[in-house]
């Protein structure tokens, strides 16, 4: 893979500056002329411009970052934060889905089970990984490993990065909806701490199949949504081109979801996104996981399960309150309103 940076549409103003910096640096190497000061000035301008761009990102632009082809994947983070890693394969029903990986690891001295969606790095790898869209066998493999973790008292860390569960006919024939539903049910009853982190794109039930836990973390430029903006726009307006409007309405960004009480913490990313400095992003993730596990492990099992249950029961209550308030207002305006 080329080391040349991949710029997104809204980053194009940076392209000219970075190209100029590269040209000057090459010329300096060829001629031996010292242009350190000039390069430093241009790099400072590029940094300031990048800061301005990333301070005003729209939801659909955050979606582009979440889908960046070089954004760190589950296996990238595992390689960076795990002191050892042993991948486990198979759902014990004849399938081993490469779109969902899992295994045993040690993170900061704590033995854990890590599970996560895995996208590919190039077209060939993406095809092999089915673009991170897991089949029923993938979710059943995840459940097998979660039961293993529960049996041996190992905390579970899940890394979410998928556009959604695989929607093909074969997946439906094998029970895609049932596999995800069973995961949701079982994760509420697992006695070990569960920490879920959205590292990229968290789409629909495919994301939720690994998303029931005691804490839900989310990287700054990740997205978490009931449906992709393109799918939502196609359903509502029969026009996928209206995806930016749908992205705004869906409230898919980390700040929106924190405000709504869906997630518990936003993990900051390096300027320009996690793909610009993957090791820095991995260090942020490791520190966050250490802190959360230190908080969760001492909690008695019964209390932890109760808190996990109520965490999800609270989601959506604000909609009911809003409806009640609107009904009350309408009753005041219309005394005859039943």
C-alpha cells in the first residue's frame, strides 16, 4: 500500500500546502539548501488550517472519517494495546467468519477477551473480510467467546466497526436476526465487565450485536447509527443524495450521542483523525480501557448487572417525556382534548 496520504473531499484545501511542503523538502535534499524555516512556516499554516477544518465538521464529514480506508482496525488496536494475543476461531457450528475476530489477550496486565469487527485494508482484503459485515456465524462465534470469558472471569472488550450485519440471502437463511437477538439477550446476563468501544462505523444491528455493555465508549470521529445516512435517505426520500440531511437528523456523532445519554465517554483523536497517528489513538484507547476496567471490576456482580440493565432501559425515555409534555400543552390549549 502506498504511504501517500489519502485526503477526503473537505481536506482538499490542505492538498496544495502539503504538496508544496513536499516539493520544497525534495528540492532541499537535492540542492543542499537549508529551507528549515520556510518548511516550518508552511507546516504551521497547514496545521492551523487542519485545526480550522476539523473544528467545524458536519455529521456526514465525520462519517467520511469513520470510513477512512486507513483508519485503525480492530486488529491494529489489538496489536498496539495487547501484550499478547491469541485469536480463537469458529462458532462450533461449521463457520469461522473473518469479518468478526476474537480471542484472548492481556491489556495492561489484565487478562481479557477481545472481540471486534474487522474490515480489510485493500479491495482483496475487504472482499475476504466482507467489508466488516458479519454473518450469523460471526455473531455466534462472538457469543461462544463471550461465554468462555464469563466462565473464566475474563472482562470482555468489544471494538465496533461495521456498516451493518451482512444482509445477504445466505445470512437470512442462517438466522441473522436470531443470532444478533440472542447476543443482545445473553450480553445482559454475562457476569463479567463488558466495555464496548465504537472505533469507526457503528451501523445498525450489526453494531449492536457487540454493543451491550457496562460502558460504551466512542472515538471522537466515529459514528453510531440505526441506519446509514444513505439508507435512511433512500427510505425517506428515495434519494440517497440526501444523505447529508439524514446524517444531521439521525444524530450519529459522538457529541450528539453523549448528550442523548447513549454513550458514556468520547475518546479524543489526534488532529486529522485516528488514521494520522494510529499509535496515539491506541494509547488513548488503552488508557481509557484501563480506567474503565478499574472502575467496573470491584463492583459486585449483582449491582453491575442491575446497572447494565437500567443503562439501556433509560435510553429513549426523553422521547416519552417530550410526548407527554406536548400532550399536556395541547390539553391546555384545547380544554375538550380527552
